[in-house]
C-alpha cells in the first residue's frame, strides 16, 4: 500500500475529515503522507473542520465555464490543488452510518470535476487513498468505503485504495475538542 505514495516527487493533497484533535483517521493518513514526504513528495494538508466553506449550491457554474467550482470560499483553492495533484488522501470517521457532514459537503463540491457532457476534467492516473475509521466492528460500513470508491472513480480518479480501521471508540482517550 505504501508503494502507492512512494513514487518520486508526487504531489499529494491530504484532506482531513475528522473534526477531532488526535483523530485516528488523521493519524493513519499522516503516516502515509510522512513516508511519501521522505521520498520527496509535496504534501498539502487541509483540515475541513477548520475551513470556511459551504455545500454545493447546485448552480451548475462548474458546467458553464472551464473553471472548477465557482463558489469563492476556502474550498476553491483545495479543489484547484486536487486538480493538479497525483494523489488525494481523504481520511474520515464514520458518523451515523456515513461520512461526517463536513466530508459530504467537500465531496459534493467535487461535482465540479465533471463537465457539461459528464466527462471528467481530471487528467488520467490520479489516485485516491480513502482512510475510514469507525467504532463498530469490521463487518459494518464496508459499504460506505465501497460507495465512495465508486464516487471517486465516477468523478475521474483512476485508482482508489481503501484503508479501514475498526473498533475505535473511546472519545475520552482518543482526543478532545
Ligand atoms: C457523531 C458521531 C457518530 C458516530 N457514528 C458512528 C457510526 O454510525 N458507526 C460507527 O461505527 N462509529 C460511529 N462513530 C464513532 C467514530 O466513527 C469512531 O470513534 C472513529 O474511530 C473516530 O475517528 P477519528 O478518531 O478519526 O475522529 C460516531 C462518532 C460520532 C462522534
């Protein structure tokens, strides 16, 4: 798995989906990013919970011109960065059987990677590493990572790799706000 991020001079965008300090999902993603960095990768990390952005407004501005999302908020730079990146790391906990709202809002905005003919604007070969943590056992919520794998492929990413860490639930030990 680490080999995915070990190609030389990769550009990596690291999206941190957990709002928590000392987040497990963030820690796992950071381990991959640190290894990649040692191999010369350039990492841009963004913690969604510390950014100001809205959900998709359904304006279809991304289908009308050559730009990506037309909403001028903190995600505009991130979306631009992802379009230039070799690998996108998304780390997220499960909240109520899915990703947290912050992560869903972010993913909705990636709709702007599709043009008006439903073709991807992304260049070939981009990779996604999807890190999912959860309180429940392994048998639960496999379908969530599988769903996001399909979504990322539909948006135009070539490869999606899933990492799951299960049975992590002890808020007092794991971190605080
Ligand atoms: C609001 C909320 C909802 C949660 N819902 C679920 C859930 O539906 N299923 C589950 O297995 N864990 C659930 N959890 C537990 C987290 O997914 C789990 O603790 C995870 O390891 C946290 O990851 P993090 O340390 O990266 O934030 C929930 C936690 C919170 C705070």
